[in-house]
């Protein structure tokens, strides 16, 4: 395995041995007797892992079939899929990247490679940019899969987890209080219906324009979806705001009168 800090369009490559090693001593004479994978070490974590698995599949295909198959043929593609299976998880890759990877495996082509590159670059073209994006998301209370990013990130993660637990406890208390209130109201009069009723929760980036959503106790309408943020408008005031596509919101439906 070789790592490079030099930036280029080639994110990684596999190089087979230039001659076959005939003894143990041959393996200590340099890379000429070894299978070599070279990677740009400064890639963001998602791209680095994906490129490593991509090149590792080339190595396994070369060891098994030699020069008898195409570099990106059926045999390589099958090895690539099998190697990637243990990493196909939202604990390792964000859901939007996994979706593009699934499409990539269905039909490997330059088009899907460019889509995959675009999906990875949403989180930064290098580790430094990824770190900035990751920390900004944490400060907004949004978590994405990542390796250890330092003490400050660990502290923010703990704060998010504590806030989520406190929010869950608050919502449970509100749910119980609401149930008791509804039971009491049924005895007295019909409960007035709200203007909107929640249907389900979803990432705002997956919703179409004009969808009515609720976040932080306020109702908004999605008015524009342009990378990297979603533009929304508060229904009661008309004020606009921008939110991240991964933010979880309640999808609302207008209550019939």
C-alpha cells in the first residue's frame, strides 16, 4: 500500500507486480515483486474508503484471473460488490452516497462515476474541507458518519446525544400530557382540529418543492432546492431560511375543515 499527498484526477490505482517473486527474499527487494495499491491520502473519508475497495477488487481479480479478463469486467465488478458488502451501512456512509453507490453497481459507467464523485464532494474534496463541513453540521445538531475527528467533535457529539435524549424525554412527557388532556376534553367538548396534521418524518432533502413541513415548532413551505442548502419560507411570517438537506422534519398535511 502506498499513499500520496500529491493531488491529481487519479484518486488511486492498482499496479500488478512487474515480475513474479520466486522466493521470500524477492518480496524484500522493493515494489517490483509486489501488488501495489496507491491512494491519495488527503481524500475525504468516504472517497478514500470507496477508492481503496475499488482498487482492492482490482488486486483480487488480477491474482485470480491474471490478464485473462477486462480491468472493469464482470469478474472485477463481482469482487467489488462482495468486498463492499460489509461497508454498506449508514453507520459508514451517508444515505445519499449509498444510493449513488447502489446505482453505480447496477451500471458501472463514466456517468455514474461522475455522480459518485459529485455525491462525495458534497462533504468536501479533501480531509480539511470535510472536517470543516463535519464540524458545521455538528454545530447545527446534524450527525454524519465519520472517523474520530478530535476532542471538540467528540464533545459536540455528546452534546447532541444529550439534547436528543432530553428532547425524547420532553416529547414523551408532552405525549402523555396530551393524552390526558384529550381524555379530559372528550368528556367536555370536541377538540378543535389544528390547521395541519403531521404525516411522517423525513429528511428535508428528499421532499418535493411546495411540501409543508414543521421544524422547531414552526410550519414552513419548501420553495427552492439548490445545493448545498434548501430554501424554506415560514407560513405565519413569510420569512425565509435555509436548512441542510439531511435535517429531519415533520411532513404536514392540511387538515380539512
